[in-house]
C-alpha cells in the first residue's frame, strides 16, 4: 500500500506549471503562425490579380456616361423589342426579333443585328444581320449552332432620327 504522501509527490512531479516563459513561447508561436498565413495570403492575392482592370479608365468612364444617356433615351422611346432563338433543323437555328413602338405599332425599316455568344466561353461570337419579313418582324438563320445557353445581344438602328435600341437576353437553344 502506498502512503498518501507518496501519491501527492508523484502527482506533483507529473503536473506541469504554467510559467511566464511558457505563455511567452505560446504567444510567439501563435502570432508567428498568423503572420506566416497572412504573408502567404498577401503574396497569393498580389501575384494573382495586379489590380488593373483596364488601361483606359478615364475613357471608359466617359463612355459609361454616354451609355447611361443612351439607356435613358431608349427607355423614353418605350419600344418593345423581343428576341427569340429556336431550333430550325438538325444544326440550324432561327433568330427572330419582333419590334413595336410605344403605341404597339410594328417598327419597320430597322437595321437589326444579333450577336450570339456563349456565357463564360472563349468561343468567338456569332454575328448575324436580320432581315425584315413581315412588318416589324426580323429573322435570320444561323447554321451549326450548338444546343445550350446563349447570350443574345440585339442592336437595332433606325426609326426616327436614327434611334437605337440595345438589349441583352439569356436564351436557351434546345437540341
């Protein structure tokens, strides 16, 4: 049998005291890990993105103001222009645009251009010029167009005083 005094002596030998030096080493170790992690993150951030979005920021800002003015003028005209993309054969597709003015009358004599591009893809865009069939209805056929999601950018020029219309639509072309 062991005496109670022997138990407290073995317990005292196995206990570790926390001293000021131990706390200091733990603090230095903790902040060293934090500083190393921050240095790695800063290096990765600066090496992956240089911070330059455009080389011509001033000119782009001026063009943006012009785009805002054109958008307000387009909204004031109150045109209703809708675009659609539908399958017309095995690999061909038809782009169709219907244009109406503020009084719901068909808009005739417009020069309509459609640009089809894949979202987040390096593929070259497909640009087609639409021809007016019925009054206010413009169409064009596109060959070798794959199924899937497309961004359809429409531009229409004409009307009174050379007015312009622009829109961007997300469309899906079935198989």
